[in-house]
């Protein structure tokens, strides 16, 4: 893809540490090019000690805004002028937008997850769901699912973190390796993996035993590398409907894009760029 950066090009990007494997630059730059927008998206490897200076730099450099990824999503909050209710509730910001000199923070992970779920053919409304994990993405998915009328149980390896999550969200906390978790999954119609178990390079790992899977489950794995995790392979064998994390990545990015530009990006172009990037650099 060719791109021209001129004196009036508007700058967006992502702050992370590390950011070398991020698919977001390819995804956003493909969308900017397709829409003929004079914007560029740049990866910035920001050490946690430099986060405040980097955020101040958004204003100093008159950038449009940035995405924020691991490990900065929570720590960035005190440096912003305004944070959306949704982001405050889950204590996570993944999108910053500079408006009239003020830094505004949003989280697009939860809504990105819901759009991906719906695009994969599963409605959250009225579903009985079990989320595996209690970290940042689990908090986003849990908040979004409850908002969209799902019943939610959260099963985590460290039970105290599931309990903590249940203090702020209407979810049932469960220990991951327990009879309660097995029973909740047997009675559920939606299972969402928000742990990092099975992610590249530890692709042989699986967060729950295959025997807990059943035909009535829709299994959504938020991991997108590999495209088919061990969990998804087991779910496919058990006759479940499944989806990987690619569409979630695309939709959370598409919502950030809309926050920055006021425009709807071409999701299919963004998805193509992500899939091409994953093929060349896992
Ligand atoms: P995080 O905040 O670090 O949380 C990690 C979670 O994984 C915790 O609940 C942790 O449990 C659990 N975990 C880690 N190792 C485990 C193990 N060996 N056994 C059982 N549980 C284990 O991370 P995150 O930001 O939520 O990200 C988690 C996953 O979501 C990543 O794989 C990432 O690829 C995916 N994700 C995808 C998207 C997307 O757009 N598709 C966006 C964000 C994240 P403990 O509390 O016990 O440590």
C-alpha cells in the first residue's frame, strides 16, 4: 500500500509496550487509504514510565488521538480530561480523542465485541453466558453483555479477581477450575474466552476441558492469533458454532475510527488488512 504524508496529514496511532505485533496500523491505514482520508496511523512503543509524557504529547503535537493498548489501558485514565461512563465503569481506556485541546477517553472493546458477536450470528440479548477470565477484556465483555440483556457468569483462575469484578457489575463470580464452572457452561448458550490461554506462541493450551463443551454453545474466543485456537478446534468438533477475535479487533478499531473522523470505515477492508498481517507476521 502506498501512502503520502504531507504537511497537513493528521496523525493517529497506538501507544503500547510492546507494539511490534499490533495489527492496528495496517488496519487503520488501509481504511484511511480506501476512504481517501489524509490521515496516518503510527505505532508508538511507550514505556510505562513515559506514559504521562506521551499522553501530554498528543496535545502538544495536535494529534487527532490514539489507541491505547497493553499495559496502559488502566494507567492512562488519570492523565485524561474526560472519560466516558463505560470506560470508567470498567477502568479501561483504549481510545483517546483530542477535542478543543481536551483529551477525551473511551473504551470501544465492549461494543466492538458485541458487534462482532452479532456479525457472527449470535444475539447477546437473553443469552446465558459464561466469560472465562477477569482481566481487561473480560471486564469489557461482561459490561457489554449485561448492558445488552445477557445473564453473565465470570469464571477466573484467580477467584478473588472474579469477585472483584462482581462488585461493580451484575455478574456471578466462579472459580475457573471448579464444578460450578462446569455446570455454568453446561447450562449456558454462550462461552466467551477472555483469557490469554491458547494465544500464540502457547497454542497447545486450552482454558477448559473439551468435555465441558456441548452443541448448544456458541463459543467466542477473543484471541485472533492463531485464528483457530485449541478451544475453537475442540468447540468445532463438539458441534458448537464458533467465532475468533478478528471481528472484535476490527469493530473496536472501527468505532475508534468513527470517534476520530465522524465517519464509518469499511470494516471488510480493515478485516482483510488484519488477516494479511497475521499471515505475514504472527
Ligand atoms: P489480562 O487483563 O492480562 O487478563 C488475562 C486473563 O487471562 C486473566 O483473567 C488471567 O487470569 C487469565 N489467564 C492467564 N493465564 C492463564 C492460565 N494459564 N490459566 C487460566 N487463566 C489464565 O488480558 P486481557 O487484556 O484481558 O486480554 C486477554 C485476551 O483477550 C488476550 O488473549 C487477547 O488476545 C484477547 N483480546 C482480544 C481483543 C480483540 O480485539 N480481539 C481485545 C483485547 C484482548 P488470572 O486473573 O488468574 O491471572
